[in-house]
């Protein structure tokens, strides 16, 4: 039975002309990351547990894609498999059509718990990947200066991570990942450990970085507002096992701002995400979508 | 738009001093309190010792005979002579003997057994032990003995660390080495180091080598296991982060595992050097006795217990001083833990001074400063 809608929200599928044009343009760009029937099982005393099952979607160049879902839907497993930190038990991860087998510098990752190297100064944290690549010290330092400028931490170049706030640490982690110039930036609930205020600041900051830098982002979160505010597309996973329920194209126009949180398209998208995540409805929709992908 | 003007009248700021009592649950003590308690930690045992030594009615189970009385009277207790320490009961019985024979009574003062000298005696021994010439010609002065002990400890520990730390790090990092070495080391670890004493002397002779070997055996096997465990406890997420930044096997070892484990390894070494002192006493008594243990052994045979105590306290002081020195150095070595970057800034300045690239770095910095 359809519920009456007191807010008179538009459909989340309704896209303004500019948004539709943007998605058309996005889909023409080269595909950076392909997930094909990706599955990952864990062994346990009670038999194998399927963490993620049959996950298939594409990420285009300079896409900002969020993966969202209830806890236990395998979001983190998914991103760890993409990063190469865990091996898939079925299916494949392809970066530029080459299968992923191990972690590598082409997939930068930002973790929830910062994971900065505490014994290195901010600058040396940022140049870590470059040093591993064998870049000269002077060149690496120049790059560090550049990327610290991008994340706005030039004044903290010689600080140790322990001397920084959570938001600053995460900015260093982003600069460190970007300095490697990865094909895709994987972010695993990067702002999950921050307080509400710094999270808002960091979201705005991340958008600015993403707009000014040529980088594709795969973003894991459980925060609906965050996902809509940041992303072009949102992949909604269902739990047990983690599978794609739907890929939503966010109808909120760019450039994003915090005023849009109460706009029609934003709320319509949020309503749809809530339906999928909290009521688990419309599974048939997802099945249809999967068929679409299989056909493509 | 300007913000509203807030009333700016001055109010007295109330400063709440942190008022931690002496018994606040899991709260640090105030600075003054910490100092007081720290002094008490040494003062209380010393005070107990003073009370036992100087208050005549506390313990004092013996009597120091000042005058043996009429020694001509034969009896069961006639062995009591002037200057001896005798049981209080024996002293009383002797006086009963003398009293019943109407002879001159023995006099004496209550005293403690010879193995518990008073604090001032030990304090004096602490000084005189250094100034007294060795009783036999050819023996070492005390400071020479102490120096000898320190050398044995140093070399034993250095050898064990040079081998044990790298091996431990390998075991903690690669499962292969862990499976290859740890079971056997675990097995040897249970053999007490002193049992190798005779063997070490037979193989290496009477010099310092067998002693150093005992210290080595005593610390090496423990060290490998402790270092391996510390290395294993390095935060796995740091390794994963490094991998996503492109670090490969050997780079992970050199650039992540070792620096991440280093501060904890340093703390391990501080604890293990204490173990080395434990094995020192055994090591120095095998073969030719030497060092501070030989001094202790000799003084104990001469019944100079004040010297024995002084020697034990010296070991304690040397150990404590070493540990405090290492702790102090640690604050400079690991600036990311202590926030003390002095050494690093000094090293940096030092490198700059002798670097030909100085001018290049300077221009780079100014260029970006104007961006």
C-alpha cells in the first residue's frame, strides 16, 4: 500500500537536465575499477560464512562512489578485497582490466583508525609511498609540500602524528595516499572516528580535494547523509550475505553544499536509502539490476 | 555584521585546583605527593632497619659480651669470652652460674646477630671498602672488582643483543624463522644457565670468556623470545597501510616493523639487562672467582657482613643508575613518544652543516613559502 507523502518529495530517480548530463558523461569515461561476481567467504566453526556474495559494479574515472549498508553487510570486507589485503574466494577485482592479486600503490587506502606511522613526521608520512617507489629525496619532499598544501597542513609538516587532532591525522592520511597518485582512492569509513563537527568539515574538505585532484574515490560509510552529500553513485548492500541491493544515482546537483541537506532530491534519495537499508524492501529491484549488469 | 557586544565586566576567575587525595582511585598523584611517596619508598625500609638496629628492645636476640666476668670459674657456659656475641639465654645462664658461685658477673649489651649490621656500619663500610687495600697481595681493589663485573655484564649483554635482537625480529616477522628457531630456543630456555658453567670453563679456560658465555646463555634465549613477541605485537594495520602504499616484503621489515617495534624493544632491553645482573653472580663464581661476587664471597668468609651489604647495595646502585640512564636516553631516542626532538634537531642541523645541498634545500623552502 503506498504511503501518503506529506513532504511531496520528488522521485529519487528524477534527475534535472544537468545531473542527467553529468551521469551520461560519467558513463562515457573509462572504467577504472571493475568488480565481477565478487565473493568472499570466511571459515568458522559453524561452517563457511558468506561475507559478500556476487558483487558486480563498475567505477568510472573520477567517480565518487559510496558503498553503504547495515552493519555486517561486508562493506569493509569488500574494500579490503579491492585493496588486495584479502583474497576473494570467487569473482575478480580488475583495475584497468588487470586483476588484483596483492596490495599495491595503484590503490591508495585511507583507514578509519588513521594508521599514520607514529615515528615519522607528517612530511615523512606523506613521502612514505614515494620513498618505497625509490623517488629521490628532494623530489619526494617537493611532492610532500604540494600535497600538504592541498590538505591545508603546510604548517604542521614537522609535527609527529601524536601531536595532531583526529581530523588533521585523517588529512595527512589522505595526503599520504594521494601523493602516490593512485588509480583509485579507497576510503574505509574514514570519518567514523571523528566527532560530528570535524566530520562535517572533513566532508567539505574531501569534496574540495576531489574536485581539484584527478582521483577516483570508493568510499565506505554507514552514514546516509555523508554518502549522499559526497557521492555520485551509492551502492547499497544488503546483509547476510552482503550483496548489491541497488546502485542509486544521486540526483543532487554538483557543486554540493551543506544547504542541500534539506533539498527535495537529497531527502528523496535519503528516503530511498532508508527504505532499502532499514526495511530491506525492493530486493526484486536489485535482482533486476544485477540482470542488467549481466547483460551489459 | 558585527557580533553582539558581550558585557566585559571583570569577574573573578575561579581556578579549581585538582584536589587528588592520597587514595583517589586511578588518579595520578600531584607532583609534590609523588616526590614524598618516592622518598618514602626508600625511607621506610631504611627506617625499619634503623629501628631493628638501634632500639635495644626490638629483636636483639644476642648479647655482645663487654666483660666475661670471672673466667676462672668452670661451667657449662664458661666458653663465653669478652667481645663475643652470644645467645641471650646462654649469657643469662652463665651469669646464673657466676652468681651461684658468688663470682664477678659478666656484663654485655643487647645486640643483633653478626649478619645484620647497623646502617651506620654499612655506610662506613661503603666508604672503607674502597679505601682498604686488598687483604692478599694480587687481589683486586673493590673499584677494580666492580669495573670487572661491569665489563663482564657489558660484553655478555652486547653479544647476546647483537645476535638475539636480529634473530628475534626475524622470528617475529616471518613465520618461517619463528617455526625454525623458536621451538628449539624454548627448549634450551628451560635449562638453567649455571649448568653450562663447568662446560664453559672446560672449553674456554679460566679467563673472562666462560663468564661472558654464562651471561650470554642466560639472556640470549630469553631475549629472542621476548623480542619475537614484541615484534609480533606491532599494529597489523600499520603493515596494511604500508602495503597499500606500495611497500614490499623487505621494505615492510625495514621501514615499518623495525621502527614500530623499536621503542618497545628498547624497553625489553632495559628489563633484560636486569636479568644479566642475576646471572653475573653465578658467572663470576665459576672458574676463577672474580669481580664484585668474589668480593662478596670473600667478605662473607671473613664475616665482614657490613662489607657484604655494602657490596649488594653497590650492585643495586649500578643497576638502578644504568636503567635510569637508559630511560633518560630513551626520551631523546624516540621523540615521537616523548615529544623531545632535541637530539633529532641536533642531528639534522649537524647533517645540514656538512651537506653540500644546503643551498638547494634553502631555495626550495623559500619558493614554497611564497606560494
